[in-house]
């Protein structure tokens, strides 16, 4: 069971590492934080994000997140 969970975590990490744009849920997983924390950071404009077409959906560029985390 432990090996299965580890395998799933590795697969998820590889999937996120290959994407250029991440959804809020994916970005929170990628950064190792809760979605609520990421929402708060976007509301306070503490982290770069994009709203394509001016809609409600936020997207995060993985490269921007890497730079921001360092």
C-alpha cells in the first residue's frame, strides 16, 4: 500500500513538472500548500497568476512559481 501511494505521488509530481500552466489545485499541490493559502496569496497579489479572458479561473505559470519560491 505504501509503495502504491509513493508511486502515485511520483506520477503526480512528474505530471505537474511537465505542465507549463497549472490550475489552482495543481499549483497548490506543486508548491506543497493548501488551496486556501494559494487563494489568499492571489487575493493579496503576493504571487503571480493569470486570469485568461478576465474570467474567474486562475492559472499559474510553473516557471513563475519556481522563481517565486526561490
